[in-house]
C-alpha cells in the first residue's frame, strides 16, 4: 500500500477551507494538515485527531517555508475576503495581503518541489457578457469596483503559470463562481449575497427583509460540494503543468429570484424591500464550464434548489447546537 500523500489546506478555518478539511480528513490516502491565523476551529468542529492544525501567518516568509516543508499537495484556500461593502468602500482590502501571501507561498512550493498546488481564483476579472463566459473571454477590461481584486487575481494566476513553466510543480487555477454552503460567513457585513440572504431570511422577526441594491444583478452560484469534487478531479486527472479553469453552475440567477427561492424553501412568509442606497455591484455573470467538462470530466451535481435545501438544513442544525 502506498504511503499517504501529505496534503496541506491553507486557510482551513475559513469557508472553503473548512469544507475541504472535513472532506479530506475522512480520506485515508491523505495525511492532512491545515493552517489558520486568527480563528482556530471551534472545539465542536469534529475533525479527526490525526489532522494537524498549524497557526501560521502566510505573509511571513519563515512561517510559509515551515508549513510548506515536506508537503506533496497544497490547496490554497487562504485569502482576505469579504462582500460588496468592502469591495466598494475599501478596495485595497483584497489586494496587499493576498498578493504578498501568494507570492511567498508559490515560491516556497517551487523551491520545496511540491507536486501539485490548487489555487482558488475568482471571476472578478471578467466583463459582463450576454452569454456564459469562457476562460478566453478575459479582455483586460475589469470593471472599476473590481479593479483591485480582479487584477490581483490575474497576477496570482500568472504566478501559477510562471512557476509551472520553470519547475516540476503542477498548478491548477480555479476561476470559481460564487460558492455557498456549510460554514459560509452568514455575516451581513462580510458575506456574499447568498450567505447574507440566508441570514436575513432565517432571522427575520418583523415579516420583512431588506435586500441591498435593486435585485437585478445576477450571479452564478455553485455549492461547495461541487467545488470540492472539481478539486478531486484536478488532483487525479491533470496532466499539463498548468490549467486555468472556470468552475461554476453554468447559469446565473438574479438576486431577486434567489431571494424568492430562499424565502419559499424556508417556508416563511416575508415581504422583500430593496435599499438602493446600500453598496451593491450591479453585474450579471455566468460561466461557461465546457473546459472543466472536457479536460476533467467534471460537471456540477447539486442544483440550486437542492443546495438551498441543504444549506438551510445545515444552518438550522448548527443554530440549534449553538443555542443548546
């Protein structure tokens, strides 16, 4: 029997990282590490004791080298992230730390000859299109509100390609759409539209909720389980040194329709009001996922309705546990 592969999940206490950690912790073919900085996992996280958790500042070169040492696979889920409010009011918030940490991480992976690196990019570099966008549709025209975060992600993607060209490490850069599911922030100040809407609906006490913007913006929403299934496909099937791939549901939904669905599935009777004075990014985007299908044989399995049902059930169960 082959020795377990040493797999490191950076940002293991965050939304995507937490889901990755739960998944790979159950796989005996991997020896799993996870990093965190400010927020360790809670005592009830139910992570097997064989998983090793490390506190690390990924903007510190020495600490980066220490956590990368000896690892076979690095999944880069650590990032400074938040929602529309910070993107609009503090556009620098997503730039500096993310550029610094990934520059240090990818250099360390190269120098220590890590076999495979997975990097979670995003879709903020794409222009609005009337059809699902392909990877090749990036036209260097990033909208003003996404200028900082979009170009930072492009820079980091190019770092992946650069190191893949000069070394033995494979890199997968995933341009994923809006991810939702268990362990999302569900925070009205920092979350994306899905998490914020779930919180508003589930905590509504006066028969109404207020949605930021006018509800016309559209997003491509992917359940986190489908994102993890793509990571598996990449680790198992990638042959080229570098791949840049769209990963999403392949279609968009308006915020107005998303809110309606979440209310309907929750079983509540709520009035929806729209506050156009609040920060929002009026943008419509869906992803063409043909490349993910053709190269990796991947396609999403969780429909949006099913994903909402699963997420609301998790939210309720978690809320009950934390209040008992």
